[in-house]
C-alpha cells in the first residue's frame, strides 16, 4: 500500500507542475537542452510501461507501439528514438493523447502494484519514481526557460518556495585535515553513482557558510568580471566571447537597472537571493576574482552538515567520475548514469525546484560546464 501511495503522489505532482501551462506551452523546445513539457510527461510514463508493465505484467498491451520511438530518451538497449533536438517537432502525439497515455499506464500500474512484488521489482518501481522526480525538476527548469525566453516574459504563476533556513552564521567554516568517508550509506534509496562508500584524505580547508548572493555577484559584474580574461579558464573565456555573455541567465539591464525573470514574470533583481542560473565557467571565474576557489565534491560532502543547503545546486571543482568499486547494472538500467561520466562537472545540494525529500548529502548531480538553465549557484572555499 505504501508503494501505491508513493506512486500516486509522485505521478500527481507532475500534473500539478504543468497545471498553469497553456496547451501551446507544452510543445516548445527553444534549445537542445530543454525538452517540451509534454515530452517529459510521456517519457516518465514510458519508463513505467517499458521497464515494468511490458516485461512483468502478464497480458499488458502497450498503449501505442510508436511511443517507444517517441519517448525513449537515451537507452540504446531499448531501440531507436527521436533525436533530442527534434522533440519540439512532435506536434503529435497531441497533449490530450499524452494525458490519455498517462491515465492508461497509471490504471495498469495501480492494479499491478496491488500484487505481492519481489524485492527486485519493488526497487525498480522506486527507481522509476525517483526518475520521475528528476524529470519534475527538469519540468520546472524547462518551463522557466520556455516562458523566460518568450518576448512577453509571461508569469508561470504562484510558486511556493521551499523552506530552507538561512545560514547560521556568516564567514567560513574551518575543516580539519583528515580522512573522511564519502558516498551513500544505509538501506535507503540512492542512485548507482553515489556508491561505493569510500575514504578520502582532505587537507585543511574552509568553506563558506552561505551561498553567493545576487548582490555579491553584481559586484563581480560591475568590476568588469565579464571583460577581464584573467579571471577565466581559457575554455570559459572562449564561451563568454562566443556567446556574448554579460550576466547570469534571466538577468536584464533595462535603462541602467537590473531585472530578473522569475515565476512571477520580469521583476527587479532581489539582491539578497542566492545567485542562480550560472555556468561552471562563471562560478569558477567569480571564485578566481575573489581569490578563492570552488570546493571539491568531497570537501562539500564532508562539511555539508555544518551549513544549510538546498536553494541552489552548487558547482564543485570535481569532474564527474565513478567512485571506487562503481559498477553498472546489466541491461538498459545500467545506462542510467555511468555512460555520462565524461566532460561533466559535479553539482551538490539541491534547488528550489528539487522535489521534497528527493535529494540528500550524497546526491551527485552533473552537467556540462557551459549549461545554466538549472538553478545553479556558488559556494566558495579556500
């Protein structure tokens, strides 16, 4: 019964996120990294149909045989798929078809979940729920990008910000050199990239108790941060020049005043808020300007219980690589994380749009260093 309730809660939340949208909003794909909201709704449904119902529910008939091609994301083991850049060309299946698809699969799943399932199948259901929660965060970030790049800057609607306590104190938290254990421990759910738990040695360091705010980042801009190559990695400097970057994503300087696109539309920049939507290149350059650095993911995890986190995903200085003892699961599920362990940087923490209770101290998010449509921010170390 607990698994049934969790399934309903997670699936309902995806619909709740999309409720403020107009039908036209469901189909837009402004850039390759942003998927149309209706694709997220279909893909998360396809996951349950493909990996649970089709192989494990006797007599189940797929809703539409063509949906495997439409909603497969990157699973080579499952067959051909629509190229990611073409998801915005999918005017069909229509939005109403996607909702019928969800209802069809949900009805089958709820009936199937009422049986006695093996531990292995229960764990696969939990993976599917965590997978949908990941896409719920992507729904929020993709919706914001879609609306935030509409010339009218339409509001999404009311957004209830998660309750995250402010930093207990300002300044830096000293951490002593020593051996620290890193990685997931215990019986609760984790993704495979959080294992295996292992020991690392860390030198003395200090980590900021608070994330960098908009006001602090604005000082970097006003000091010519985006025009001084000395602060930037060579690849980052090329990125700034090639893309004419002068401020974080969603910032707009209008008649000498800074505004920012928010869930309520274009609003005056809130200086006290932690800076968001910046690339790794920008985070690294800001740290260099401050004559500091970003923490490694191990330094972040070792100190995380001493500061408050959760408003922004925090860039680290760690490349996304496997932990000692990491192994991929057999079949398509093994494609979930391992094959992306190249050319990406680790982010730690969570964000305003991370689903409740979805993240944890050992969670390893990862993105390419140029991306900034996620709620990414900065915590300094020295």
